[in-house]
C-alpha cells in the first residue's frame, strides 16, 4: 500500500512537471513563427522519435525512484534510498537527459526555433541546478556512497562516450 501511495505521488508530480513545461513551450511557439518556416518538414520525424525516447526514459526513471528509491522525482519528496541502477548506471542524470530529449524533440516536431532555444536554455538551467543544488544535497544525504558513484559515473555522457 505504501508503494502504491508513492507511485501515485510520483505520477502526479511528474505529470504536473511535464504539463507545466509543455504549457510554457506552447506559449513560446508563436515567438518564432516568422523564422520557423526555414526549418525543413522532415525534422518532425526525428522530433517524434526524440519525444518518444524521452518519454520512455522519464517513465523508467520515475519507476526506479518509486520502486528502488521509495520516493518521487520531486525535490521535496526525493527517494529515500540511493538509486544507482538502470540508466543511472551509465549517467548520473538520465531523467533530465530524457526530459531534454523530449523538449528538443517537441521543438523539432513543431518546427519551432523558440521551443528549440527554450530546450537549450532549460538544459543550461538544469545543469546549474544539478551542480549547485542537487549534487551537494545528494552528497549530504548519501555521503561516501554518492562520492564513489560520482567517481564511477559521469554527469551527462556515458563513460566511454567520446567527448570532443
């Protein structure tokens, strides 16, 4: 029963988070309407693929937070247990990467330069949030376990991925 309550909270928080950001993106779309026609129509197809990949990644991460971490993605209801499994074995922030894939994909799908710019700005803000708020909080909560994880798993790119 407790797990079902956590799952319900996670569903509500995740839906509100995504709905809120998609609402912002819909409001931004008209800002670039004059330039959007310069984007080719074929970019909608990879956009759909990115939205789907991002959605699957978000669902997987939320499910891991509920089942393994006994918490939700919300900062005020975070997992109680450390979750270094699933996509978290490869990158430290797969949920944010999934969200940026979905946001960027939405920008491609709608052929909106304003939404694509928003996706880039959102990534920059999330990067700063991760560095200055989330990682110090995780270090305080999980101590040496988190420090070992940081040395083993990269923040945004999987180990072995070429960074050039």
